[in-house]
């Protein structure tokens, strides 16, 4: 049974951080606690420079499985793995001046790390597997096809909110409008 708009008890969650183990666990914990408190719609005010693919996919899968309606609103930048997290939203919006940045998956090596063929092949296989997971989410949740998703990884480009609307990343470009008296939760992380 679909709920009418007046049937939702909405919590607004502000998330503006890198996606890493700490922010992932805090975001998931906040979402589950709010649902336990009776909120059946979570509205994310979302901006991220990206981060860990593993943790981004974790957030995506958990949020997609929670028993609440998820709304994501890009309030700044949604970059890198943040795009997959953003696509967890049942409804998605972007502010007029927000952006989405896409690029291929990479990895960092510690200084002095020796890489042999076996290691290089394993790392390259991991890159291709991660890019496929992200591309599969994009194809499933937007109007972007697999060829365009692959091109986005190669281009390493930033796209505007108009591009996002045309390609099904968002359903509308609009400013944030939080009703007075709303429950607002801001996730703050120490540096």
C-alpha cells in the first residue's frame, strides 16, 4: 500500500563528508535509529567528495533495504562513489547550482610499495569489478546506459543539475525547502 504525502513522518539528515568507515557507520546508525523512532521517510541533504567504494556500496545496499522512503537532495557536490550512495534514494533532487562528478575507480599505494604482476592483475581486476558495480547501479536507477556509464568513468567530468535531470539521476532541480518544526539531524565528524 502506497502512503500519501501526508502519511510520512519525515526526518531530515544533513550529511556533508567523505565516505569512509566512520561516516558510513554513523550514517547507517542514524538512519536505523530514526526508523526505530518512528520516522518512515528519511530526507538526506547530501554532499560528498566521495571516498571508499566498499563503504559507498555498503551504504547504498543498507539504505535500499531499510523500511522507509528515502529522499536524497544534492545540496552541493556529489562526487565519485557518492553518486552510487545518492542513487539509493527513492526520490532524488538537486539544487540548481549542485554538481555530480564521475571518474574511474583507482587506488592509493603507500610510498615504496613494490607491485608485481600478480598484485597488479589483482588490483586491476578489483578496479574493473568496482566500476561494474557502480555502473550497474547507475544503469538500474537512471536512464544512463552501460556505454554512457563507461564513458563517464573515462571522462572524469563534473556534470550539472540539468544533466542530472535529463539523465534520470534526479527527478527535479529545486532548492531545499524544509517545513518549520521539522526534525533535522546533522551528522558532524571530527577531523
